[in-house]
C-alpha cells in the first residue's frame, strides 16, 4: 500500500477505483519531495531531478491515452494552459532518457539573511548572482553545501556579523539555484534560455497533481482541501541553508530560545534519525514490559476483547495496546516459555491477531468510523476465540 492511500478516506476511495493512477501520482510527488530533500547535495539532486522528469512526463503522456475521460480531459487542459513549460520539461526528459543526464549548473549566493518565517527569508546583504549560473573553482563547484558552507562565508562572517549573532532572527546563509540551458525549436516555440530546473519541474508537477485530484473530486462532488503545490518565496527553507540549520544548539544559546533547523533537507535527515532512534527505544521498552506468565497474557486478551474503541486508543491504553498488537509474538513467547507445539495457540493465531490489530489501528488513524467499527469487531472476535483456546 502506498502512503497517500493510508492518509485519508479521499485517497482510499481514489485507490479503490484507480489504484495505478494514484500510485503514479504518489511516485511523482515522492520524486518531487526527494528533489527538495536533496537540494543541497548535487549528486542526489541530479539523480532525483532525472527521476522526476521521467515519471512526470510518463504520467502526462500516458494520461492522454487509454485513460478515464476525466483524467485525460484534466491533463489535456493543464498541458494546454502550461504548454511552454511542458515543452521545456519534455525536452529535458528526452535529453535525460536518450542522450545524457541533465547536469544543471549552479548559482551560489551568500550573505546575511533575515528570517521572516520558517519558510521565508530576506537577503539583507550578500554576494552572488541569483538569476544565472556562475563559474566556481573546483573546490566549491558541485559539492554539498554544508561542505563548502564555512569556506564561502569567511568574508561575510568577518564583515556582517558579530561573533554571538546578537540580532535575533538574523544569520548567515547560502542560497543555491540549479539552471540548465534549454535550446529547441518546434511548431509552437523557439526556446533558447536558461531555466531554473527545480522551480519549473516542481511547480509544473505539483500544480498538475492538484488539477488531477480536483478533477477526480468533482466526479463525486468531494472537496479536497489539501494541496500539492505551495507558493515559495525567493529565498526559502529549500534553496537556502542557514547557519542555524547546521549548529542549532549554539543559536539556542545565543538567542536564549530553542532553535530547530528550518531547512527541509536537514529536517528530513533529523526526522529519519529520530524515527530510527524511536523504533530502537520502542522495541527495548516493549521487551521490558512483556507478559511474564500465561495468566497475564490471557488478561490482556480479555481486556482488549471487550474494551470500547475510544478507551483502547486513549492515552492510558494506546501505547500498551499498539505494542501488544505489533509485537504479540514476543508477548506470547515470553508468557508461555515453550515452543508452539506445547502451547494452546498456533502461529497462525498470533499472525492473524497482529494482522487484524494493525488493520484496526490503521482504520482508526484514518478516522473512518464505519470501518473502525467493523475491523474492531473482527479483531475483538478473534481475541475471544483465542481466549477460548487458552
């Protein structure tokens, strides 16, 4: 199951009828996100850019053929309204698919930034041409931004900043843009210009997905209020890496406030580490709280076989319940202290408990009341069968 389908009833219904279309939507969206996460890592940015171009153009072209009428009509209209960008992206995709990787050139801007919000910055003083690629020495060109960060900010740091950064909300940073020279001529356009490949591909893809999802919603008179596309300021938490992104603890000390990195790529890496650490701690803590005997295991079966759904997922029980479902094989083995051949339950009983329980949890998280009731009933009925066996 793809992630969008698990996030809302809207996409669950979408998937029931058009699973392949929704999967293609998610692939484009995921490629776009990966492009943002890798923005300051040129090698990964290049790989993700080429992946996005291919998946995006495949979706557009396939949607215009042998697809539901609502989809082909929406894509056709969007393509017409954005015909120049489509032709540019098609050109880039063709180069990527048939000739060579799209290897963009870069523009680097450094200076003093004023943070207006967690996504919008203002460049107060700085150096560099924001609107076209530059020529950089080998020790700066196409290297990860954090690896060249201090090297290219030496002058800015000496001239613009006091050591303790006493002006709250102001710090140094580096902005990068990625450009590609596009040159082609066809019946519609004669293009010979330098294109911001990130902005062009991400704006086109996100707005296209919004168009498609909205068209699907109109079929059933369902409003979809979330958007794939979000307007970005000139300097933002994607294209700009700030000092506070790299050493937030020091800024917390300087500014007497808890500072958390703003850059999406940095936050993505931190969140991945956090999830990994959380999973590690979760398994350790669960292991410490396993049932110690058969009677305790049976008591948990009885407890959750009759408990109302709201009580199961309240703060007092949710943690225990989820661990009992997800790691029930641990609970069982700890309680019975012997092989399955010498216990009243079969491996299939435990596996079914975990499967029914996980489905129940997923439906509850989607707030889908009708299926929460049915999957909860299925799960609790299974628990009662296990109680009889024990």
